[in-house]
C-alpha cells in the first residue's frame, strides 16, 4: 500500500511540473524574460497564498497578473487602488431594498477567485486594513454576518517602489499576509528585443485573448491538496526554524520574521518541490523560497538601511551562516 502511494505521489508531481510548463509557455506568448517571476506567482497560487509584485512603472506587473488569470478558467476582477478609495468600494456595502424593506449586502469586487489589486500602496491605511480579514481568513464580516470567498482565492497586488510620489507604506500586519514579495526588474537587452519583435508581430497589441486557459478552478484546488502531502525530513523542519530564528536575533534587523513566515516558508517549499517534479523537499527549495517569503517580513535597522544594505543581503548572509542539513 505504501509503495502505491509513493508511486501516485510521484505521478502527481510530474503532472504538476507539466502543467506549470504549459502555463509558462502560454504566458511566454506575450511576457518575455520573466519566467522566474511567473514561477513564483504560480507557486503562490498552488500554495494558496497572495503575491505582492514590486517594480517601477512599465515593467508589465499588471499585464502579468492579468495574463496569469487568463490561464485559469475561473473568476477574475481588478481593483484600482487610489487615495480616495473606501473599504466599501472593495468589500461591498449594505443597500436598502424598498421591496423587502430590508438591507441587502451588495458584494464588492473582492468577491472573485483571482483579484488584481493595482497600485495597492496608493490607498490609505483605512482601506488597507479592510483587507486584513479577507487575506488571512478568506472571508469578510459585514453587519455581524460572515461571507466566505469561493476557492481558489488569490490576490495579486502590484506596487511601485515606496520612493515614488503619492504612495503609502503598507502596514507590517498586511505585508505579513502576503506569501511572497516578488521584485520585477528591467529586462535584459536580448529579452527586450524579443518583446519588441513579438509586439510588432501582433500589430502593436498585447491581446490577452491569445492566452488560452490551462486549468480550471477545480484542478487548482486538487493541486493544492496534493501539495500538502509533499514529504519533508525532520532535519529540514529544524533548518527552516533556524533561518526564522536567526532573523529575530540578527543585529542588522529591527524586526524579525513571524511564526506565519515559518509556515509560509514550509508551505512554499512544498509547492516549489512539487512543481519541479519532486514529492520531497530539498535544502535548495528552502533556500530559494526564503527570499520571496522573508524580504517583506523583516525590517532593517536604520543604520543598515543608511549603509545601503537590503533585506535580500541579510537573508543571503543568514542562509550562508547556517549549516545545510545532510
């Protein structure tokens, strides 16, 4: 019985690897040179976590999120965050029904499966706090009633770097609810030439309709269930704990990672192993996932920030300072 289960596990992870390759190939019709970012967003989706995409304007953050949503045959909505956006504009509001002489809840755009929140750091704290419950518990509470989100539920938020005018720093409690923070850089020359060539061949259009659906909502949920069975050795659990503990005792950091971060690192490592065709976690899975999982959950001391040190530099230092389990 045990050998049969192992065989089925291996078959399922191979299947997942093939699906991710299909999704990436579909997205490469328009998005060129960002396969690492694509893989992280897909990893977050199968893990059941949310993604924060950061980059300067014009590096296709919004387009990438829209295209990934098109590879899944499920609900999609987009919310443009602005300084005057109210919580009711996102969650919904109570509306008086003259026929029933009662108030009815009119659902907001957050009620979908894949939600693109564009320029999330342009809304003030009041609107940001409205997302806390729905991001963590996949539900909202309105007038004493609870409304649950239909699975799968994924928020892909974009933001410009904080230095850009008219932006707000996201609260730490909200940042901790994002599974990943993914940085999108400028493409290199080769990929930019390929992007321009493709754009020209499509008659100067980025038509999202050329992207074909690869998965259904039901399949996404099935993959999420499979991932939970990915094996991890006890010494690798200790390895994850060592990394997280080090962030809390590091002289370069003012704020360390939370227990939620430890769970996120474990869950993301399972998914990363599965989409690479394995039913077990390796130390490399953990090391690769540590950067997107931790970079937005730790805070540098003012001294290190003034020196130009980044959170990625500290994560690298921590990983290099911990002995890899054998």
